[in-house]
C-alpha cells in the first residue's frame, strides 16, 4: 500500500427525498492532526458529530473543509386564514356600519390586510421525513469521503516517487562524502607539514612521530564516519517507513530532523572544500525531503 497525501479534493452529489438536489465538496490540506470543519444548512446541525466521526474513521491527519450545498427553489410563504381573527375583524366592521349609516362596506382585501387575519403557515416537523433527509445527506458525505480518500491516495503515489528519488539523491551524496572523507587524513598531514615548513623555514625539522600524533588528533576531530553511518541508517529507516501501510507522516517528519542534524555536524567537521560542498548539497536535498514529508498523512 502506498503512502497517502494530506492534500485532496472530492465532490459528491445526491437528491433529498423531496427531490431537492444537494452537493458535498471536501477539501483537504496539511495539518498536524485531524481537523474537520463542516458547513451545514440550518436544520442539519445534529449531523455534525456523526459526520466528524465518519471522517475520523477514514483519515488520521489533515485539515478537512466540508461544505454542503442544498439547492432550494424560492417559494412564497403559504398563508392561512385565522378564523378567530377574521370573526373579530367582521364584528368591528358591523359595529362601524351601525355607527356610520350609508358608509361603503369595506372591500374583502382590506379586511384580509388587517393584522392577524392572514398568517404564515408554520410547518410541523415530520420526524420520518427529517430522518430520511439526514440519511440522504450522510450517504452523500460517505461518498465524498471515498472520493477524498482516493484523491489523497493518488497524490500519495506521486509523493512516494518524489520521496524515493530524494532518498536516492541523499544516498548518492553520502557515498561521495565517504570517498571524500577517506582522503582527509592525508590532506591534514600535507597541510600541517606545509604550515610547519613555512613557520620553521627549514631551520628545524619536526619529529615524524610528533607530526603523526598531530595529524591523528586532527583526523579524530574531523572524523565523519559516524555521521555518514547514521545518515545511511536514516535512509534505510525512511525507506522502511515508506513501505508501511499505516500513516507515517509524523515519524517521517521526525526522521528528517535527524537527517538535518547529521548533515549539520558533517559540515562542521568538514576538513576539505569538497566535503563542505557535499554537505551543502546534502542539506539542500534534506530540506526538500522535509518539505515533501510535511505532505504525508
């Protein structure tokens, strides 16, 4: 199984029981842990907890934004006649007619316009219909999660190739560093002999055993075999991680920090221009590795 990226996008559509279309859009980016942010229309707040739980069952890390869009047609509110209010209004009309003989009777629309005579119908929630609505939305979310999982897996496959290439580059640089480091003792001896010869101007010859001891001391201080061995072990450990099926992003990020420490020490101990250049190339490759590892779930 290949590694998975934390970056991806998915869209899933569906239809509510009443025929209303809806669409889920899920976007995922890098994150230290798992953070699921839901945007739901009114009336679906009860789904937040189960939807978060469903996402947590599929992903270990990443900032996931989930947006549900429900396409509703604009409908005029349904008006109903309040019989009691109408009776009260008509009683007032009759009373006014008695007090004002000969006055024109009020038009029906004027009576209906009186406060309270017409009111907006309040829809009584249908629990069965609401349950079916929530089920349809949850099913669409599960389909969107499947799509996001596939998108992150596809991105992870590309990421796997990039990481493998970078590990090959680091391994090649380590081999070059081993070859360069092998010549450091001889280089130390040549430089030390040249410096001593310049200082003494041929007047006095340094004993060979003393010169050998100084060269050995310099060589021990600049010995980079341990750092190179650890770098090689880190490369092997990274390849083992990439072969695992479980989320390995955190482990890989920690390992890249160890890569960096060894490369820094290698540069500090460098006794030649060639080894210094290699250590700088190593740092650059490790930094690219770190940047890519930050995308791994």
